[in-house]
C-alpha cells in the first residue's frame, strides 16, 4: 500500500513540476512535450508487444530457459525495487 509519506513526496513533485511548467511557454516547449509524449506512447506499445510475445512463448520454454527467465525477472524486479521506495 502507498503510505502517506510517498503520497506527500509525489504531491510535492507534481506541484514543483507544475510551477516549473507554468514559467515555460512557447512553441518549442510544446513541441518538446509532444515529442516526449510520442516517445512514451511508443515505449508503452513496445512493452505491451513484448509482454504479449512473452505470454505466447512462456509455455514452450524448456526448464533451463524458464529458470533463466525467472532469474532475469528477479534481477529486474530487484533493480526496479531499488528505485521505487
């Protein structure tokens, strides 16, 4: 569950980001934001495609391949856990 400290940190970050964005204007900024949004959508689509591909090949893995997959997944989860409080 998300605790109160995490919610306050997220709220502070969003308010600081809002203050920063309110000072910025111009077409260049909005083009930059559009580019970032397009990259985010593309990244999201690639992740979804990889997850679908993974679900399709998971039943056909050998025991050795499955163990390697679980080890890689564990390392990824550990690394993500280090950055997400």
